């Protein structure tokens, strides 16, 4: 039953996201709605191709989940981990589809509330992954842990973008020029990436943040030298620290 439920929710997420742009839901595709709330934190269209990587990683996760569920007696520790994170993962599937509906029906405030719950669920999963990741071999970590690191990285950025869209909708600036707001949010994202590098020694999360900042640079850099400069600085920090961590991990594996 758990295996079936896992697959059904995964398929629902794929279907809802596909229909959002194929139909499209409420007559708008997802990108068009972003255009209703113009701001300097919106990345270039190519950046959203990361969803393909996210969904591919969760296809691998679902296949791996099925394997371990069918062999519970052989892998009790991993199945205990899966039993712990599965309810949260299923919640993210429901929240993912719910966010699409709220966003497409222009319920921006509701979409922000859903996104915050979405991020909270991923944080709960990430905390669980850190407790068991060291007990897994590389292939298992890539299948069961890395998808969530990528996911939480992207949803962290998406949450910032979602809140920014809400502020644009209600025309609230707090006295801060939109360009300065974007620069502040870029560095908030960079700080989150640095925190995950230092605290959790994870590579995928900061790389996702770097990808998002690259997209912002591509879309907004030509409009503002300040955003261009902030993006370059942010990218330099994240890529430098990620490269250093990657080298350290490579040496530790050799030794």
C-alpha cells in the first residue's frame, strides 16, 4: 500500500505540473503568472529546467523506495528512515500540486502559505537525512538523500520569489527600492547556501542556489549593475566554497 501511495502521489505531481502548462490551468501558464508580478528577483526561463532534474531524481527515489520496501527484512535501518520521511515526502507532493492550483488561480497569499508549509516539510526531511546519510553507501545516498537536498535548495529560492511576488501584488516596498530588495534577497540566498555548506557539508544545496542566482543574473543583470555585481559576488562565494568542499570530500574518500 505504501509503495502504491508513493507512486500515485509522484504521478499526481507530474500530471498537475504538466497540465499547468499544457491546458493551461485557468488559462495561464506558470511563467505568464510570474509576469503579473514583475520584480528583479525573477530568474531567466532556462533556470526552471531544474524541475526536470528534480522530477528525475524523485523518479529514482521512487524506484529505490520500492526496492527497499520490497526487501524490508534485509534493510531495516534504511526502511526505518523511509518510514520516518515518507509522510513528509507525501505532504510535499500534496503541497506541490496545491501550490500550482493556488498560483494559477492567482491566489498569491494562499500560495505563499502553501510554500511555507512546503519548505517546512522539506526541512523536516532534510533533518532526518542528516542523521542517517553517513550510514548509507554512495549510491543509496544519491538515490534517497540527494533528491531532497536539491529540492530544498530550489524551494528555498522559490519561497523568496513567492514572497517577493506577494509584496509586488500588494505594492508594499517597505521603503526599499525593488533593485535593493533583489540584492538583499540574493545575499539571503547566498547566506543560506553558505550555512548549508558549513553546517551540513552538502554540495547539492549551494549548487542549486548558485544556479538560481545565475538565472537572476541572466534575466536581471542587464537592467542593473548592482544586481549584476551582487550576483557575481554570490556566485563566486558559493562556487568557491562548494569546490573546496568537493575537493575535501574527494580526498576523504581516497583516504
